[in-house]
C-alpha cells in the first residue's frame, strides 16, 4: 500500500502576481504525529519554497503560528492532522486582519492596542529595588495569574465578531491584559487604566459572545476578564453617584 | 530587551532602536521553563553560587565575570519582580526558590514552569512604556556597518518589502540568542540560527569557546521539546529499561540533580549499553514524575503536563515521559568583556549570543535567564554611556554600505541568475553532520569529518538559488540568509572542537578523556580568515577558586 498522504488547501496572497487571494493545493505525506505546521514546513522545504508563514517555537508558547485551520483560529504547531484525516485541511490567514502575504497577517493594530492599555506596573510610590520585593502571597498571585498567560497569538481577535465589525474595538487580549494588571496587588494604575478601557470602543463594545475564550489556547478567558472589568467600572460609577458633591450651603 | 530598558534609563535623550527578526515577545526566551538562579536564601551566599557555577563550568569560566554575576543576580530578579513578573511565592509572600542541577542549595526563582515566558513578556510589556525605545519588528540584520575601525550601525532588511534600511548608531548591541538549529535534534526554536554570532564573526570579532555546546538531558524524542530540569528539581526520576535509577552508577551524590553535561553523557552511555527503550525517534530513557502527585505537578509543572499530553499523547501523572539528550544551549559566543564590550569598538553583546564567559565549558541550569538580566542590564547602560560620549558617525558612507547590502541581496538571492542548490537539503545535511561529528561524544576523526562536510556545504551554498522572488515578506530569503549564518557558526564549532584535544564540561573527546589544564585551561578564540577559522587561545581569569578536580 502506498504511504498515506493528505491534501492541504492553502490560501495564497502574492500581491506582486495576483491582485486577490487564492488557494493552492498540496499533497503531503501523512503521519499520525504530524501537526499542521509540519505539513506547511514539508510544503516549504520540498514542494514550494515561496509559501510564506510565521512560526518559531513549535511548542505552543511563542504565539507566532496562529492561522485559520478548517475555518477556526488555531495554533498550527498544536493542531494535529489526525483531527481531519483522511479529509483535506484548509489553511488560511487569521481572520479580521489585513493580509501581507500568504498566511502572514498585519498585526500592527494589535501591537498598538496592547501598548494603549498600559500593560506595565504603575506605582504612585515606587519602592527602591534595594528594599527588596513587594510581598505577594500565592492567593494574590492566583487572582491575576490566569490573565497573565496570554501569548499574544491573536486567535481571540480572529474569533471576535465585534472586532470583525469594528476595528476600533480594543479587543479581548489587550482588555484581558489590562485587567491582569488591575488585579495585581503591586499595581496602582487601576484608575488610569480604567479610563482607557471603560469606553465605547473598550469593554462596553463587547457583547459577550465568548468566542474569544473558546479559542484561547492558554485558557486565559478574556470574556470573563471583560465582564468583570464591566462590573468593576459599574461599581465605581455607582459609588461615585452615591458620594456627596460638596456641603449643602444654608441660605443666609 | 533588558539592555534596551537599561539604556533608556541612562538618559532619555538617547534614541534606541530595538531591531528584531521576529516580534520581540516571540523570542526563544519564551520557551525557558525552569527558573532563574540567584543567591537569595538564608542558607545561600554569592560565594556559594559562584563556586557552584565555576565547578559546573569545569573551571573554564572567568571568575571575575562569575563574581559580578552572582553579586548582581538577586537585584536583577527583584527588579523583574518590581516590573510585575508573576514569580511563584512562599505563603508569606516572598519569592519561592526551587532545586536545580549542579546547585548545592535551592536558589532557582521561578514562575511555575513558564519562567521564560513570564520573564520575556514582563520585559516586553515594560519596554512599551519607554518612548525612547522604538521597535523595528521583523527586520533582519544582514551586516554590521563599520567606519574607521568602529561599529557604527547595521543594515537590516525590512521583511515587508525586502528593502534594506540603514541604521546609524553610536553603539550596537547584539542579543540574538543561540544557534541550536545547526543541529538536527534541538530544543531550540526555528529562529535560533546564530545570526548575531555570524554578524560579529564576519566583522572580524572572534567567537569564543564555540566547541562547548550544551546537551540538555531531557528532551522529547522526535520534536526535541524541552522537559524542564525543574521536573527533576521537584523530585522526578530518570529510569532505564531495567527499571533502575541508573544515575546511581554515574553521580550517586547528586543523582537527578547532577549537572547537564554529566547527565547527558550518562543517558548516552545507557543507550550504548542497550539499557534504553527503543522508539521511532531513537532510543530513550524515562523521566518519571508520577510519584510527585497531581497537586504538585499542576502547581509547579503545569507546562510539562500540558506539553506531554499534547505532543506525546500521554499524561505524565500516569505514565513516565520518554526523554533523550538534546542540543539546548551554546556556552560559546561573541568574545566580550564583563561589560559586554567586544574587541570592535562600538559593538556589544549579551545573553546566549555572547561569551563573557561565565558559563565556561558547561552552564548550570537556571543561570542563563539570570545571565540575560545581569549582563543585559550591564551592556545596556555601558553602551548608553559610551554613546553619550561618542561622536556621531558620518551618515553618507554608511548609507552607501547599506546600498551595497541591498545590491548583494538582489544580485545574490532575489534576482540571482542560475544556482542549482536548494535550502532544505543543505540545512538538513549540515544538521546531520553536526549531530554526527560534534555530538555528546566526539573524536578527532568525527570532528575532522565534520570540518570537511561543513566546508563542502559552504561551497554548495555559493550555488544556492531561492524560488521565491517576491519582495513582500519573503521568508525564503530569510531562510537563505539564516542558512549562511548557520554555516559560518557551525564551522567555528567544529574547528574549535577539533583543536581542543581534551575533555572538559560538555566537550567530551573519546580520544582524549581527561581534562588537560596545562594545555587547555584556556578560552578558544576563532577568527574569520579566507581559509576558514583561525584558532587562538587566551588564559582563563582565576580569582579565588584554583582549578581542582571536578568532583560531586
């Protein structure tokens, strides 16, 4: 019996040759332990050197190789061909992003959004490093730990129906990261960050479809982060409604 | 990134370009798992950390560099803590430490078993707050631009359009990681192709101690995915086919917590004795963590569990993990001093790319993340201070050099006529030759053969052609440039190994089994000449720890 093979339908975009994206089909050898990225590497090395895609760690942590695999955002290094064999696999660039070339998308909008939420520790009273570490018992680490696991793979942006319609939306990963810093006991920048995210193109834009959390390969659960940010923002504004506005003056 | 932040903190009048062939949070530091070593504990001291490091290095580390390292490592780790790194904690809120190979006390600070990931993202996110750091993501540096005997910038191709841009600078710092991809079986990411080392080498800077390649004892067969040393630090066992904890025969005093070179040799010897399991990707032994229990594994080794379930299809809670030694880390690198300065004025380096040398012939696990922090901070502030004093390079001649680079890429790759060789076969043959000739065990013969093979592959590389001639995001062009770098650094590895006729640390010669301090208590320096690498030697700096037999 001939060695088993599998067909990959791969989206191509080569603006110097054709104005619009199209598909190429490739036949690759199939083994049960092969991932989609192995198949792409086989294509590049043996069949077609011009296929362009990003990859690096091949162990699901660098976040480079996110693509649409059979119409779902996936890390190709962690998606096995056996999930689809003997049917074919369709590989496309991540949805909701402009395509630079083949499977390579333009991620500059995402990078800018990450920066805008100020994902760093903000202190009003910075201690000197010589005074030692800020104490943080394990239960305090556990509060934000889950939201610190984001690898910036952007699968959640590809899955998000709000980002699909409105590119102004800050989006799941960046909002989850803001929430991660807000929960960190070492951070004192909650108010500053809340002003950035509690806006129409921030947490209020999210309609809680929850697809972001479904596709997240690291169980970050951005949907929960956004919902809880909404609650925090609401509590804050409710509180300010209850607070008095100055002393009532007596008429004299 | 640590260097960029350090430079930004010296003066906000500096403009700092952070140039990287991948987005910075993709860098391979992201895959580091176990932790970062620093003498924090009450039972610990910098001197003890220094001694462990020096003994681990088989006495080839420069002891002044090690002393600086152990002194500054705790402060750097605390600095990371202040920047938000989610270090694992003790119940009282202090940073926790765990055991690691070759360290005589628990001194490895960690963030579960995703330490590198958290460290890298903390640095990346923190770097975003400095306006003076301007990132140039997905730019591939093709050459250093030199002017009047100093390094005055780089030429880098923008992957978006394959245009070469000229970066004029008063100081250039190379932090490009390692070169594991010159071997076929490695924990390293696809991006670890020795780029910075090759750039410096071609600019006339020597590469130091390149024969010292670290094999990590525990990688997954086939993929080479790393199973962190922390799995042994937390109490995991190495077991052979006979069901024995075989390290009893090799290093009974340390067992699974022995240094990596000794453990890797032990596993290879088990394989040679026929006491290993056989699988589709070669022989292997077992890493058994079952007895640690679900709670500990999920708290401290969650990534190991995630990786093994996903990529091996078993749960390490119920089944032992197949592992074998795998190329992991380069002790050698660009020749620098303790401030990261290379012999070429204006050029600096830190991290795995550089060889200070604090790792000597064998690095101890968890010293590399701390090294990145300590020497990254040192080199960043040194380069920044030097830049403040330096005169600005003349733009015009450098722009011409960059234009010449553009022509080289166009004529040599993008519009090259002819060329019969392809990238993949040359890369594959290089990786096989390195594995065969410069693996865990080496001989005069195996190294000579590898030298010849690499030379032959370099000749074939001249006849290389790429099929992709597009200007937009041409990854085949990048792969071709990377292959050129890999061939250059591989040649220094085998040439340096051939000339070192002794066994020390990771460099094990079957035909010269002993350490020979009389002839080789020296750093190897490989310099580029038209006839290949020229090998010279430099004395090791000894301060307080006279070379002695390396006993455990």
